């Protein structure tokens, strides 16, 4: 499939989504969002696509967030570019697909770009990457989940310090704070993403999806209630799956499992 602002391809069981507006630091306009919605809906529906890697084109930016030039032009024309049901970058709101998402952050991840990374399950950053939610500095609010995800993913005082100053933090600080899983030299970022993807592909895609689903569904619940809900639903789906049979058999036979995701 060919798109104007995004490169989308699949290799094996991995989908690769590359934001492709390097001349705009991969900032997203309305056309970008429409393309990303189509792409991630396709990813969700493709049973052979088990996980996705998201990155940015070029070496300056992962994504600088909302295209403020496009926003300013829309405002000058009296247009409202976003609404309460907007799916910024497709995955930041209303996207319930439980397949793993890896963000390979190759440069600046600001505003909506950081919100994309926060919506992913694993974040790998190049050494020169920077992260932040500077929306209040330009008359905006981080309305695509950045406020709420950041305050859930790192300690509250550190999150509020970032939110109330709009400052960008370097990759190594993001790693210390806890929203970055690994920091690598820029030249090693693609290989690091492949390494993480490869480790996930060693697992059953069905059980990875059920694990992510359980983790997300359990937020805010007492542990016993979350476990009970798993037994009522997700564990029953596990017990009924072919992968549940294949895993122990492969272990007993000392061979790699042949996962089907079913």
C-alpha cells in the first residue's frame, strides 16, 4: 500500500509504520491522521501482522506532533481541525487493538509525537532523542492522551514538572524516569527495534495480545478483581487456543514452538 505521508510495509509478522514528512519534522496534518487511521485499522485486521514498529523518517525527528502551520492556516480560514472524537495518529485514543506496539524514537518526539510514543508498549530511543509536551507554550493542551498517560507511566511530581514547563527531556532522562525502555546510539536504533521485535516474535502472538489486554483492563482495579476477570475471559480464551497446546509440546520436545496465534 502506498501513502503520501506515511511509509507502511510488512515483513514477516511485523508491520513497519514510518512517519514520512522529514521536511516538517514528521509533524502530522489532517491528511496524515487519515492515512494513519487506515494503516492501523489494516494492521489490527491482519491476522498475520503480530506487532508493529513505529518510527520517523530522517534523523531529526520521530514526530514533532501537530503541524502548527496547518493548524494556523485552518484557524485563519475559520476551520476547526479537531473534534472531541478525533483519533490523533490513530493509536492515541479509541484504539483497542491488543497487538504490541514498539516506538523507535529517532529524534524529537514532541507534543503529539510524544503522545504516540506514550501510546506504545515499548519505547526505544536514539541517544539524541528528546521528549516533551510543550503544548501550553503554543496555546494548546496535550489532548491526545499525553497528560493522562505520562502521569500514569512515571512518578506524578516528575510528570507534572514536565507538563507544567513544557520542557523537552533527553533520552537518558526519559530512561531514568521510566517512559523509555532502552537508549542506543542512533546508528543502532533499527537493529535494537528488530531485537525487541524478535524477542516478542518468540512468544505466542495470541498470548502477547491477551497479556497486553489483561494489563490494560486491570488498571485501577483491585488485584483480585483483575485476576477474576482474567479467569472469566482471557484465560478461557488461552485454554481454548492451539498455542496453549503447542507451547508445552514444543518445550517437551526441545524445539522452537510453531505459533499460529490461534
